[in-house]
């Protein structure tokens, strides 16, 4: 739980401005499958991990053709190459349990397999599988067991940086969490109206629908795992709230409809209430799996929801204005619920359905209509309505303050588009550990524009900003894709060069120094006076046994470059500490 909270707060810093990752997340392709479960090989591991024959191509590792009651399936693909710094495999969901093997070695397991290769449903969380650095061109095998209607993976299966995965989880949850929280607030207020007023049944229906919608959205939001890593608990909450939706909708429509339509609507919501109670009772008693209650419920909903629509439309012409608005809001929300159900069971290709917007719209429409009708006879609730507006305003202001706070955590320099000092500090620590662990060279070039203050003094700060932006573009063109260029502040920049020895780093520093001296910087259409650059170069392990010391060494070399005339680069020498005359210069 403590680890989840740390991950959550780390990822929240990326909500406003996501980290730019190179390369971006990549969906896996080239899948193959085969039905059944692998027999053990001579060494006890699954024999299919080494068998090349018997596999068939498939676009996505889910629901291969010809299942015919099969509960075991294997999938495989070859992982592509990429430059991810902290690579993970992100999987939206597994139906139902599975094992992941990389080149024959067990990499990840979700759920418990018995001796027969079977297991129980453990929930539908997302998975972020850590990959080794040498994952490229290695074979990934998936062993899946499922007695559910679907078998395999569901949603997205992508290679990405871990930080991009966490960022996606937070961004993908923001709307659902906000709408869910608002629905729960609406449920509390509707319950208060039910306790204070006469039209209790209508407001109880609103409270039931809003609470069910809010809890369902919270239980489905990917960020739930960052709050509590109990997938089965979340899916039980999701089932209870999801199964309650038609009960609440039927209760609301029965309140607004009349005659035969109202009586049939009551029968329908009572049928769903019986299913809700029976299904959850059987699950808690261990008689059935929670996963199997979803397809049975969806089959029931596929029949009752169109019936609810027909009953509502049947009386639409005889209803009053308020009742017609209730029917219209239901007609808009019900198809979203049906499409979401079709996507969940693979009848429609995976896509994001704006169910949260539909639930919020339906809840707000019903609440607005009920308040409109209620206010005509219950003027004493006006103060409570103003209280609601104040609470919404306060929450909006709080959200605005949170967004402003999160914007301060950006890893990007707003002026130049380069990475900023915060990103550089974290990257240096990471690359230092990697270089020390793998005994690979790591070089650092510290750069400072000479007499930059004169540009600001003569032409103004806007001209200075333009020079900094042009200089940033020039830096990006002169360093390798694997090099990272950051702006530390003012006119001071730094480049971190993984794998570069002192000669390579010095050559690149000299090249960029010459390029700056030859470049014509413009302010609008007007060329500015010549701008020059001074550089300090330091390298691990040639100059120091501690990679984190590179900044201080490069700064010392830059100081020497400034003292010795500027407009050139200086490489730090082990003999130069305290003696500037013994520093070797390039350029």
C-alpha cells in the first residue's frame, strides 16, 4: 500500500504536462496462438516454449477462432527493439489468469495455477510487467487459462517507459475520478432532498443511480490500483454498482411514467434487483465465480434495457414536458451502456466509450428535471441549492489550485522546449548508476553563451529569448539522438552523453562551439551581433571514479574556458585541479 501511494504521488506530478518519451508506447504485433496447454518438457518447463511448429497467426492475443470449449491457450510474439530507459509491458487486462515467459524463463504470473493448469478468477487489474534491458528480439510467450466468455488479453498491450505507463494510468483516470466523485456528491444531496421533501421515491432513485454510477466509475478507473492493490475487491464493488444501474433507472422511470408502462417498469427493475441479490450472495458463498456473473447480467440487460426504452418511448407522446425530458435523457444514455457491454465482450473492437459522460449527463438531467418540478412546491430548498453551488465552486477552485501546483512539476523548459534542471538531475543520477554498474563511459558538456547579458541589454529580453530558442534548436541538431540536452537556467545548458569517451565529447563540444560562432542569430528579420559559446567537458571514468562528480569537473573546465578567452571548449585534466594553466583546450 505504501509503495502504491508513492507511485500515485509520483505520477500525479505528470497529470498536467506529460513527460515526452522517446520512443512513444508501441503496440505489440506479429502474434501467434495455439489452443490447449503445453505438456512439460524434459526439464519440467512447458515444451511449447521451444516448439516452432503448431502456431497460427492472429492479429491480437484474444479469442482465437475455434474455441469449442477450450479453457487453455498460448500466444507468442517477438519483442521489438527500442530505446526505452525503464521498459515495461503494459496490459489492460488478462482473461482470466496467465503466465508470461521471456525466452523460456518465467517473467510474470497473474493468478495461481494448480497441477492441472487451472485456477480461480483473481480480478481484472492492469499489469505493468518489468522487462530486462536486453528484451529486444526475444520471444514472449503467454500461457492463459480462462473459463470466462473471453480468453487471452483485453484492451491495450504496449511496450513503453514505466513513467509513461503511470502517466497514462493517471490521465486515463482523471475524468472518471472527477465524474465519479461528483456523482457521489450528487447522491448525497439527492438523499438529503428525499429526507426533507415529499417526492421521496424520485430522489431516492436519483441517489441510487448517482451512487451506483459514481462507485462504478471509481471501481473502473485505472488509478484504483494505486490506491488499493486488491483487484478482486474492486471488481466486486464494480459488479455491485454495475448491477444496480438498471434497478435505479427502472425506479426513476417508473416514478415518471404512468399506467401500464409504469407497472412493467417496476417488474423490470425488481427482476434486476433479484439478480443483484442472488448473484452477489452466490459469489460470497463461493458457489460461482464473480467473473461469470457479468456475462449472465449482460445477457439479461441486453433484453431488459431495450424493453425499458420501448416502454419509455411508448408513452412519450402522452407525457408532459418534464417527463419527456426524462425519457430523452434515458434514450441518450442507454445506447452508451449497450455499446460498452458489446466492447467488453469483444463484439465490437476495443475503444474508449464515454460512459462517464453519459452517466453524468443522465444523472444531471434527472436531477435537474426533478429539482425543477420540486422547486415549485418546495421553496425552502433554495438555500440548500445555493449551498451546492458554493461546494461546486470551492471544489473547482481547489482543482484549479491543484492544477497550478502540478504545472510546477513539469520536466520541460517552457522557453526552449528542452528538458529542464529537474529532469537533468534525475537523469544524471540514473545514468550515473548505469555507467557505474556497466563500467561504460559517460561524458558531460557544460555550455554557457558568452556575454549573453549584452544581448538582453542592447535588444531586450524578447530578443534574448529568441536567441535561446535558436540556440536550443542548434544544440538538438548537433548532438546524437542518445544524448540529452537540458537547459539548467539562464544561458547555461548541459548535454549528457552516454557511452561517449573524452575524445568524442570534446569533439562534439568543439563542433557545437564552431557552429554557434558561425550561426547568424536573428531577432525578427534583423541579424544580431555574433554570439559565441564556451564549453567545459568532463568524462567518467577517465576523469573521475564517481559519475556524479562530472558536473563539478565540467564547471571547473568551463571556468577555465571563460578565463582563457571564451569562444572555445576546455576538457578537464586530472592534473588541472587548482592549476588552470594545465587544462587542455580544444576548439
